[in-house]
């Protein structure tokens, strides 16, 4: 199944486009905080996903990928609709807020290539 994205909230599944290149993400949607109540119930708060790419070949490819999320050096957050695996690895459509990668933390450059790119999409709400 392909990872899909579009700018804006509530975009129909048929209007989402495949992320290009596809991420190598190995962890699905997860909570920011997991609390266990006295009764033993688990409460997950604030869902997010880290979309990961091992290597991006050129700055142009990076700019094109970021544009799919509506991100740029001047637009550091953007509302998106994504189609990614949920907690049980079933692909689900979510509204979220994409965040521009932080240099040295979410993106690095080595051996002439952009490496370890991570685009975080937080404030996820399943549709």
C-alpha cells in the first residue's frame, strides 16, 4: 500500500497522491503520551507519525518532496491529509499538521547526499 498525502484537511482518499519517493517508515502512528489509569486502562494522547527517508539524492528532490506537504523554508507548518498505517498497521486517512524538518535533527547531509530525512506529522485525527 502506498503512503499518500495532500495539502489541506479532509481531502478525499481518491484525491491524495503518492509520496514521491515513498518513505521507509517502520513505525506507524503512535501517541505522544501513554498514560495508565488506576483501573489499568490505557489512554493514548496526541497521535503523530515520523515519515522517514534514508537518502534524498538532490536538493531539488528534497524541495519537491517538501512541496507535497506544502512545506518550504518560509512555510514551516502546514495542514495535510495523509494515508498511513495506524497502530495495527491498517492504512487510515488522517488530518494532521506537517512540520518542516529541523536541520541537524530531522535531516543531515553527508557524503554529498541528504540523509535521514524525517517529516513529522502531528495532531493526527482519523477520518
